[in-house]
């Protein structure tokens, strides 16, 4: 289906409710959404403010949702129109709608037996441990990347990585909410709550009411299921598989069967995907080349979007960018500090910024304490030394100021990088630095945390 036909369809829906046709901005927004563009990109091309483009889009979504009896938003816009037009509204346009950008082209003439198989197939879902999304801030590029990988490249193993609170879990749940129909089975497990792989496999087969599982070859049965059906398995809090006090990605004795499982996932042919959500990279990801193996890694940066602060009800919009810079665009940090500003500064962000104090809330300190307690003594020494420098520091400078062997220093830097606690600056030589907020923690609490371990 061409974009002209899409515009004609939406125009009819809008006219039915409002009595008015689409204007030029409406058309630009619809075309941009159909092409997978962000509000920022649409705003740049149209010359309008990004927030205004967002307001216009949300009004369109509201009209379409009411008229089509669907919950439509910018993340499921293409999918929903494609499904609705092909099922309920065939005849309003000349041709069937094509699948929208970042999604695979369906087979135009599937064999009859395949059609019957598709219509009869039962789908199973266990999302009881997945979070409910109340707000989803602009992660459009990452969401499109994840969608593109899964729908067109079928990677068997995907890691979603980044610091605590950065939005890893929310991103994956947002993808699932918009793509439930792609999978025969979706199961979400938290390693923090359910660390046993045997129990997870048992839960999967209990969910689908499969033949009784044989206790001696559970992993083989699971791998067979991944070949027979298209499954999506999400493992959250994967860092809990790894041992505290050792370099990143070292499995606990009782969780080493996950290493076998993840290795088999990448080696064997099947049609399913396992998503790992973690604050640490596992060795299965760091040692495999994405060009040669069906694995993908998505590292989440902080948000650079003031919408999150607007939604939290702060005043003084001119100070929001500074807040985002200070707190690295981490949604969890920004929510904490916004609540503090609302209580102590009556929501006036400008007054807080003028204090020129990088305040750590109790929740931030708790998160950093958890991270710091997982580190080796070598990593703690490196962080404490880095916190003394007011500028990015080279490996040679660190070596001269620390009583560490070259091997320990290199391994420590590598492990800290895999935990997303270092900032690397590449130039003639690689320099290392800490983010302002984590530096503040290390300076004020890091030493106390290290002597209490």
C-alpha cells in the first residue's frame, strides 16, 4: 500500500469524527510515522516544535483509537492500521496494506496447509513478572532496532545492557506489548526471583500443558520446543547469575547450567529468541562476533528528552536540560530528583540547579551500593583512584598511581567497562573517566563501602 492510500484511509476516519480533512502537518506526521521517524526527525523536516508535533500525533491517535476501537499509539501505529484494514475495512482502499517499516514482508501466497496451521496454533504467554508500563519515554531508535532485529534477522540471543534504572526492562516490555502476535510462546522470568533454570523450564512446559517433562533431559526438551515453535524467552536481572566479588560475567557455581544453555542457544538451529536484560555482559556475548553468530547487543544510553521531566510536573523548563545532563538521562535518577524538587523546592527546577549541588537520593545510594558491593577489590581501587582525578585519565597514569600489576589493571578496567561504570574517551590514547553522579558517590561513600565488605 502506498503512503497516499494510507493518508486517504486516515483522512476518512478523521473526517468522520471531526468533519474536517487532514491538514499539511497531519499528512507530514502520518508519513513520518509510517516511515518509522521520531518526533524529532518529523519536527526538523516540518519546521515545527517537537512537542507540538507530539501533541498533533496524540490527537490523531485518540481519534483513530475511538473510531477503530483500538488503543493506537506511535509504537503500534503501523501494525494496528495494517491489521485493522486487512481484517475489518477491506474495500475502503484499493489494495491490502503492506507491512510497515522495520517489519518483514509476509508471504503473499502461503500454502494452504500453512494457513491452517497458523489459524489453529495456540499462543501461550506468561508475563506475570513483567512490569506494567505507565510511561514510555522516547526510545524510538532503540525500539526500532530491537524490532528490526527480531522481525527480520531472527537473532537467537539478544542482550539489553546498561545501568540500573536506565530503562532496559521497560524497553523490552514495550516491544512485547506491540508484538504479541509474532510469537507462539512468550515467557518472562526474573533471575532475582527465580534463579533456577530447571524451574524455569518446568514452568514453560507447565504453561503449554505439554507432555510430561522428563527430569533427566529438560534442556534437550526445551531446545526441541524452540525449534518447533517460535518462542520469546525474556530473562531479567541476568547479573544475578554472576558472582559478586569477581570480575564481571563469572557464573556462580549453582548457575553454570545457564552457560551451557546460552551456548546451545547460539550454536543450534531454531526459530526462537532469548533476550537477556542485565547490568553486566555475559561471556557468551563478549566472545562472539555479531557478524558470525546470531547474537545482538543493545546498550542503552541515557535519555536526552525533556518529556520525562514535563510528565513529572517540574517547572522552569529552561533548567531541564541541565538536570538531564547532571543525572545522565537516567529515568530512575530523574524521577527521584524530580520528586525531591517537588517536595523541597516546590517543583522549581531552576532553584535546585542554582544550588550547584549534585544531590544523591537514598534510592540512588542504594543502587550504587548494590553495584559497588559486586566489585572486586581491584575494581574498587581503580574507581577510588579515578575519583581523585578531575579530568579523564589514561591507563598509564592509573598504573603509576596504583599498586597493581599490569594484568590486574587491564582486567579491572575491562570488568568495569562490562558493568557500564566507566566512560571511555577515544583519541590518540584511550582515557577513562567516571560520570559526575557516580564520581560523587565514590568520593563520598565508596571508601566506606569498600571497608565494610
